[in-house]
C-alpha cells in the first residue's frame, strides 16, 4: 500500500518521539498499514451518503440549546451552540454571533498590557463617550454632553465629515442639520449615537481572561483584518468564528479549516463522536470551487448538474420548468436521480457490470459430464 508523504512524516515523528527503532519500528509500521487499509474506502462506496448520515443522525440528538455563554465569567453577548450552530456553519450564514479569541505576543503577555490592548481595540460609539443627549425644540438642534474634553475634537471632526453644521461650548457639542424639523432631528440623533468614534469597528465587547499561563482577549464581534495588523497580536493563534472574514483575509483553505474546526468543536461540546473524515468531506464540498457555499438550495444542493437531483431537494416545480425551458439533459449518473427513476444506483455492486463467458462455462460443464 502506497503511503502519503505527509502521513509517513507523522509516523516517523511518532517513532522518534517515542524512541521506537529496529524491529519494534517494523512491527509498528505493519500495524500502521493495517489501520490505513481499514480506514480506506472502496472506489464505489457512497461516501457522501455515509457522511451525511454520520453527521445528521447524531445532530438530531443534540441538545436543542440555542445559546451558551462564551466564558464562565462572561460579560459578552451569547454565542450560538448545539444544532443551531451547526445549521449556521453548514448554511454558511453571514449573520451569527461573531467572536474572536485574541492571543498576545510574549512581550505583551501581562494582565495590565492585555487590558490596555482590549481597551484600545474595543469599538467606541458616540453614545459611549457622552454623558447625555437631548433635542433643543426651540433652536431645533441636538445637544451632546461629553464625558471628557479630549473626545471633543474627534467627535466634531466626525460630524463635519457628514457635512452637518456643528459648534461647541465647553463639554457641549451642538449639531444643527440644514433641514431642521423634529422628525429629521430624531433620525439624525439615532444615527449619530451609533456612529463609530474610536477603536476597531466590529469589536463590540471585550473580556480579558487567562488561558493557562497566558492572558488573552475574548471579544463579541470580529474584525480579523484590522486585528491581524496590530503589532501586539500573535497572528498564528488568533481565531475568529466568522468563516467569511477568514476567507476574505486568509483565503479558501483557511476558510475550509474554520468550517471543519467549528463543526467539530460544536459536536465535541455536545459529547458526540463523529468521524473527522466526514466533516472534512463536507468542508471540502463547501469550498471546492474556491468560494464558500452553503449546503442548501442556494449552494451545493441547488447547483448540482443533475436536474432531477436539484428537483428532489427543494423547489421541484422551479427546477423542472427551468430545465425544460433551457433544454437541459440529465445523464442519470448520480445516486438520487437513479432512485427517482427506479434504476440501479451506480454505487457499490451497482457500479460494475458482470459478464458471463458462456462458451467457457459450457466447456467446463462438458468436462464434468465426461
């Protein structure tokens, strides 16, 4: 049996770490080959169906617990877990409870420095830097009372960029739009209070926690691109659960790794043992085209080449009508379409053709008779 170079490298490392040499190493290698042969699948095995069943069956037994807290001392927003989290991953949803685990370089690994960095990256909005806000109904303007004078210049600059008249007196800032009516002022105040002033946009909450002997920062919200640019951050270990941010910043292979790791972590958290190869296959299918695709009508299942396979999944009428209109042809080369038309499925024994050599068989029968 031919062994992959990477797997062979792992075996050699195992032997070296455990001081296995000579005959003992040869015996280990034989055992190693036996395990590999048992792990291999036959060319006509329906690995897609087996993987789907192996993931879906235990997933139905998962605790229907929608949320769990991100940390025991959590002050962050709730993080989806269990079956809802698996659905988020496999449906490639962009709207999810996003979070990051940010690790620091050794020279910044102290509680005080971690807190300073956490305060530096936390996104601050206008509502976070003012004591109060109000609408002056006589002069038709918005009044903002600042907590500190040093925030005033940033805030004035932000408002000026929106081409809105602004003035100040002491810790007060007065905002007067060109169109001054109560309805406009209320809309502007709502937008103004949510405007980003400082920190990293997307990092809504931060908590400094200890992981073993290290201090790390856990966040609600994520901005991988900006975080990785910071010199204090250990970029090799910093993680986000947002697949699409990883795809945009690090590429499709990294996104595939996130899909695999997040789905495995979700199943492990529920105490469910699923063969990692099945999760790996699913992650491959979702990313094989160089883009992150959902397992659903707008992703993998909706893009199958077979008309009948697409129609079997969802939106049957739409797929059949479109296929008829476009003159599509179904070659019946997959599993689902052959089941639908009651034909032998091209997997397992159905994937081979057996022929009988009648002359040879007749010749053997004659010899027996003689």
